[in-house]
């Protein structure tokens, strides 16, 4: 079994999600932020490249307005080592830059994702990376999301986080905990992913 060559993506861990106008509800940030820090520290110690991603909205927007406190990276990320920083204005971090080239030049074959939000930028990143041929990992307790309600219906933050992770694990990303990921990193082994057919059959039981 070939040892994965990972990169850790720290997605949009900005004050907006903690003290601003778009506060993460599940899992609580009091739980996810220390685990994001643990993943970053592990990556730094193991020589895994860390990519910090920061979202920017148009000037005057109620969220992620550049230069506001909400736009700033949360201190738990800002004070830690990273190897590369990327700013984006759309959900997928791959959409506006040459990040894929940056990864391939370093022989990265596995993308690990922590940060926010599960259903939005994390999901877009993972889908894009999956289609580009990267293995992907999503740390379920070092990520999080919000409740939603619109013309299509409504969902709690817990429902959204849980369902998106189930969908991811059926094909797009190996979903695991931070502790399990750290164990896999130490062992030099990939995180096991499910598949669509087995996920379907398991739901019939």
C-alpha cells in the first residue's frame, strides 16, 4: 500500500464564522477550532504542506468584507505555520487559481480538508479535487456548518453536516475524525472511503 502524499487545506477559518454574521452551529466552534489547530500542528510536524484558504466577498457585503474583523483569519489559524495562502471569491478554491499545478508539482495525491463550511466551500473543494483525480479526506469534527431555510425548505446545522458527510463518504471523500486521521498520518496509510453501492445497500437493512 502506497503511503499518501497529503496536503492539508484549512478552509475559511475566519472570524465571520466564530464571532461575526455567519456563526457555525454544528459542531460548535468550541469543539472544532481546537481540532483544526491539532490537525495543523500534526501536519507541520509531519511535513505535510498546509494551505490556508480565505474567502472574500464584494466590498460592502454583510459577510467577508475585506479589511473587516469578520474577514480576518481566526487567531488559531493566523498564528500557526502555513506553506501557501489562497484567497477566493467562489466556493471552490480550485476555481480561480493554479492551485492544482502547485499540488502536482509537489507530488500531492491526497487532499485533507478542515474548516468551514461543510456543505458549501468544503463540499465544492472536495468535489473539484475528486474530479481532478485527488484522493480526499474530510475531518468531520474539525469542520462545521449552519442551519438553512429558503424556498426549497429548511435543514438544521446538524442535519446538513451529517447528510453532506454521508454523501461525501459514499464516493467523494473519506470522512473521518481528527484523531483517526492523525493515526493514519503516523502510520503512513490512507483513510478508507466508502462507495455508492455499499452505502445504498447498507441503507436497505
